C-alpha cells in the first residue's frame, strides 16, 4: 500500500475549504505538498503554518484557467521536488440560476474552470507520471453530479461531465500504473455557497419569472446545513484514495451523501425529481 511519506502531491483550489483541509491532512501524513490557488496571502500563511522550513511545502499562486499558470505550477513542482506522484483536482466553483437566463459566457466560464482547466492540468502531469511508472489522480466531483437540482443546472452538469471524464481516464491510464478516482462530496461547510452566490449575483438579482422559486431553493439549502459535513471529511477520502494500491472508482462522503446516492440508485426517477423540486 502506498505511503504518503515523501509523495509529491499537487492540490488545486487549496486556499480554503476542501483543498486546504486536504493539504493539511497530506502534510500531517508526511507528503510533500504543492498548493495552488489565486490568493497568494492564504497560500503563504498555510505554508508557514504547516512547514516553516519550506522543505516539504510549496505554495504556487496562480489561476487554474491560465495556461501559463498551469505550466508554471508543474515546472515549479518538478524544479523543487523532481517528481509528481499525485494530483488532486479540487479547484472549482458553482454558477446559480435557471438555464434560460444564465448568460452563455458565464456557463463557458464555469466549464472552463471545472472541466477544461482540470483536463489541461491533468494533461500536463500525465507524462511525468507515465515516465515514473505510476501516480494517482483524484478528481473532486459532487453528489450533484448524480442528482441535479433546479437552479443549479450549470454547476451540476460540470460535475456530471466529470463523472464520465474520470471513468474514461481511469481506463486509459491503468496500463501505465496511474490510478484515477472520483471523490463525491455532499453538503460541506465551506465558502463555496457564498462564492457561488457572488458569482451569480446579477443572475439572481434579475431572475424575472424564476424569482419566486429562489425562496424554495434557499430553504432547501438551509435545511441541508443541518446535515453538513466538514472539509476534513472529504480530505480523509482523498487520503484513502492516495494510499490505496487499488483505489475505488468512487468515494462518497459524508454519510448523508451515501444516503442520497443510494436513494438515487434505489428510487424511481420521478421520486428523485419530486425530492429536489422547487417550491415557490
């Protein structure tokens, strides 16, 4: 079974939430951690806290949607550590709003971050892993990739796309000893909801005929907070995938996520549709 000690792991979206919790857990396990996000101050603070010597921790500020920043991230990792053992594709955000009125440019932007940039960074690390004879890629998906919700169609569809991408990639890379898994978080207490609302503020403010339904959406989200897990619940699943010789194709958590996904498998589609319906 692979040991975290000495593994060089890149974690994207590491300035807060699941990415930060993952960096903390991997550092405790002895990994050499490379963290990236746009907020330099947060990355530097986390690096100073977890590894004051700087020997086993590398903060690289950048925008995951920038090709030059992705190249710099990989180059800096190889320059400092000489290898890449794992990539945790965590960076992402959500766009709120009904498909009818979300501007196409916002939809493209959400796909650029959640899918196309993830693919582009993955393409950059695969050659190194293949040359080394192995590695591990963990994509952070969502329960929403299996249970899509009204007013969250755009974000949920990016995570649905990630399901297929992860499965195809797993088969392609298995001959080279590169393991690929998907971690599906349920509702987790992070900055994600606030960030999604901020990114969709104009759409929400001009929802037109859909405005009455935002009340039902907000109420549903509020109720879910009672079941919310913590970022480390997901970091623990990432660690499990990275330390397994034969990781599972999917890791679901926390417990409510497993219940929702079991219900999605067990119950008729009409019932699932009723469960996530909007109320005005």
